[in-house]
């Protein structure tokens, strides 16, 4: 974290004793790690260096989103390196690795700084590791998804086969039932025919001579 200490030359010529007091109070609070007070005191100073240090005070309190807004409001060109470096730190804290890498890269275009180089290297390693983990996770998810689809397909095939077996069993059962019905019908037919033969009353016509008289003819049955 790059902090800018105020000196007389950084102040506007028109600055009065009140500005000196605010600067001294803000710097003292920051050095004592009373970052909440430092944030308030730096807010009373109207220049980009004060805004940068106010952003640093917010950063120290873990208020990274607010710190980021303050860093982005700094427009003074000679503060660009510090602004970009601190912005990179803030993005890193917010887990926005790509934005942090971009900030450090831009800062290093202005000045070669060992801390910025180290942070940039670390973030690139983290990004590569994250990408590798994501690829491994995606590969694992794809395998899991593929396995799930295969299991689903197997279940569907199993259901289809089960349905086919049930349909076949049902068909065989109906066929067997029809065969049994045919057998029963055949048995009933045989019994009926036998019954007909049994119940048949045969009229025996006696063989009579031609000369039988009329009385005999009356007794044929």
C-alpha cells in the first residue's frame, strides 16, 4: 500500500492554518492506525493526494468497495503509479484477479516496482491454478454427467426390457389361457357328444313279414 505524506510543497499556496491542522491530524491518525479518524480527516482536505490517502484509510478498514471508488477519483498524473498499485491491491482483496492483474500491469508501465512485480506474478499463478482447477472440475462434472446419462440410459433400457418381458409374459399368459380354453371346449364337446350318444333313444323297427296283418302293423314300436 502506497501512502503519500503531505509536505508544504504539496499544498495549495492559498491553504491556511486550518489545512495544516487537517493534514497533521490526518497523517497522525493514519500513523497511529486509527484509520476511521484518518478517513474523516483526509476528507476535509481538497486535493488528490488526500483522496488517495483517504482511500488507503478505507482499505485498511476492509472497506474495499469504498476504497476502490476513492482510488478511481484520483486524477493527478504524478499519483498514477500509486493509484494503480493500490487499486491492484484492492481488486486482489475483492478476489477480482483479472482486474488486479490489469492494474499492476498498467502500474509497471509507469515504473518498475518489485512489489508490483511480485504481486503480478502471484496473481498470474493464482489465475493459472484456478483455471486448472476449473478445467479439472469441468472434466469431473462432464464425467459425472456422462455417467449419469449412461445410468439413465441403462435404467430406460431396463424399463423397456422389463416392459417387453411383462408384455411377453402377458402375451404368453393369454396364449396359454386360450389353449386351456380350447382344451376345455374340446372336453366339453366330447362330453356333449358322449351325452348325446348316451341319451339317444333308438327306435328299433322289428323285421316283419309282408303278410303281417294290420294288427301287427299297429305294434311296430
